[in-house]
DNA sequence: CGCCGGTACCTAGTTTGGCTAAGTACCACT
DNA sequence: AGTGGTACTTAGCCAAACTAGGTACCGGCG
C-alpha cells in the first residue's frame, strides 16, 4: 500500500536534512517503516537522482565506505509540494469513504 | 500513489452494497477517482474474486449484457478491516512527517 | 595478523497493481 | 442497419515495491 508514498517521504526527509542512504533507512525505521528493505531505499535514491530531483555529493566516512549525500534541489522541492498535495486529496477521499462504511 | 488502496476502497463499496463492475466505476468517479480506468476496476474484481474475498452472482440486465454482481464475504470483510487499520497507521505516519516538514 | 561486526552501497530478478488500448457483446432506439 | 449506452474481458506495458544476495571500507578484538 506504500507504493508511491515512499519517494515523497524520503524526499521530504532529505529536504529537512541532506543525508545518505544508510541514515535514511534508520530514519525510516524510527518512523514506523520498519520493514522497508535497504535495497528498496537505495533503488529509490538512484531513481530520484536520475530524475534530477536531488543533488549528490560524496562524503568520506570514518566508520566505513564513503557516503553519498543527497540534497533536494528546486525540482525536488516542487515534487515534494505536489506529492503532499496529492496525498492530501487522496487522504480526504479515503477518509470520506471510511466514514461512510458499515462496521 | 493509489496503488493498493483501490482494492480496499472497492471492497468497502461492495460491503455497503453488492453491485457490479460498471456501477463500481461510476461510484468511484463520483468520489474523485475520475481517472481510474475501467480495465483497472475489472482486473481488480477478477483479483479479489480469485482470492475468495467476494461471492459472485450473475444477474440479467434489461439495458445490456448480464451483470456480475459481487458481494463481500467474511474473508473479504476481514480484509476490509485490516485494510483500514493499515491505512490508518500509514495515514498517521505520513501526517506526522508532513507536520514536521519545512515549507 | 585475520576475521568479525557495523557501516555503506549496489545489483539482478520477481511480484504487484496500476495503466493503455483494444475487443466482444447485449440492448434500445431511430 | 447503425449508433450509443451498458457491461465485461483481454493482452501487454510499466513503475515501484520486494527478495536475496554481493561488494567494500573500517575499527577492534583475540
């Protein structure tokens, strides 16, 4: 059911604080997305990079291999705004249906 | 972004009133899902039937070919409950992230 | 020194569930 | 006979999740 929302979520995370994939995974876990696979996140990051929604810089780490730090650019910010707008209308529609259902 | 939610929505619709595919499409259109393709709905109906979430009866129509009327069974109702539960937690998580984002 | 665990990233292949774009067929009405 | 609304079906595509690995860097420990 998550489909499509993960991208918006990750971009939103990156917009408040540019960071790298491994940390994003941890950030997601803290927010209830426990069973999002690492591979999913990395694939997603590749995708948003290819679409030009984020800028990337390599940053060395003292605890392991160098990190790819992603930061949201203008196009990405635009995407984020649209994402939350569509999320909002979808949530409203669903809420209306949920209220009307028989329980 | 709709992915996965359509099923729950359609099943919920069917749980309040058993009906056929063509009417479901209209029902969806009235509730903001204007651009859900007919093919999508019929494919979805086949899916939920194969999973045993609905029972089907053929009902003749005086305006066209006979209708396949779907009604939600116990298993389907269970699915609906789970669907709204997961939707709820997802919506809460998203809302929390949305509140926290920089605008 | 070697290896283990944590950090960090990447890939191939599959499944799911949308989409388009057709086609079929029934019926009423003109 | 043809048109338009009703009603269902199918084949094939694509995005985005998933599984299930692999690679590599680093510090610390025996």
